[in-house]
C-alpha cells in the first residue's frame, strides 16, 4: 500500500503532493514500483495535528481518487475518519476505507461502509491525533489492542460489514510510546481476530528516530525496510509505506528465505 498524502502538513511528505498533477504522478510512480493499493489522505493524522473541515478534506482527496481511478484499475484506499469523505471517495472510485479511529469517530461511517461493500481498515488509536502522544498508558498494550480488535470485529459485522471486508492495523505510533510499539511488533501474530489480516504502517515514524538518535523522517527508510521484513516473517502481508520499491524488495527476499513465493529462478 503506497502512501499518497495530499495534505500541507503530513509529518514526512506534507505539501509535496498537494497539487493534482503531482499527486497523480506520485501515485503512478508507486504503481510502477509495485504498489497494488494506493492510500489517499486529505487530513494529516500526525501527532498534534488539528482536524480539517469536511469540505476541505473532500476538496483535497476526492479529485485525486477520481483522477487515479480514470487511469488505473488497482485498489484505491481513502484514509479518512469522516463518513462524508468516505462516501464521496467511494462514489469517485475508492475501494477501501482506512479509518484511523477504527470507525468510532463518525457514527455514520459503519453504515457508509456496509452499504458500499468496500474494504475496511480498522486501526487502533488511543485518543485523537491532537492529543494521542501526550501520555499514552496501557496495562498490557498487546492484550488491549487485541481486545479492541475483537470488539470492533463483532460490532462492525453486527452493523452489516462483511467479516471478509475487514483488516486490522495496530496503529504503531498512534497513542503509543516506543516501548508500546516494540511490544506490538514483537507479538504481531497475536493481534488480529482469527482469519483476518493485519495491515502494518511503520513507515518513517518517529519511534524509529528515537532509536537512531533523532534522525529526520527522510533518513528512516532503511530501518522501515528492516521492520517490513521482520513483520513479513511474522505473517503480515499488507504494508503501508512511503517508498514502495525497497519495501517490496524486502518482502520478496524474506519470502524467498521462508520459501513462500517463487524466487524468479
């Protein structure tokens, strides 16, 4: 899953793809590098980010969804917690709703997803982006994330979303300290409800910089690739990344080692 932020303030690439032409070119580049999903977001969810108005988020993201759909038949994801944005993006051609609130922020989101039959990414987040990193605390982060996913699976299927449409994201860096993040990474195989996949988003995140003495986001690509390979070894098949090619190459190498895919020979 290639990340396409069409925002002025995302932590790693804010402002780089805010114009339609630049956004479309970057999406096409990620597809050329092997992305099979493009995740388009019009509102930053970095720590401390302030929410934006529905109309602003639609104006940023939906034209990009429509333009990409006109040129590509792969999977398009809309990264939003607003039902109105999700509905507009689905009408423009989006296949997946990726909601950092786990479909809790907007009461209408589950209905929109159920009615459309779209895929749904349910992410765990403690608090909201503006405040989530102030003082996150858990008794047992692995057990609490696993329990949250179980509750969400039950509630969302009861709301009419097919179980097969759901995948789950542990929300690395969303209301979690570096220690919480590493605890989750060590036990990825214990998190998801039975039979449903995980999606992992660690690309260039700040906990990497804390381990590596405060490196800037643009310098965190190699450690991102390491985590991608590690997570694939634990069975994670879906990876949300900024740089597609190096992460895809890491996946192919670890799969060759594990004997789970053809090596090209």
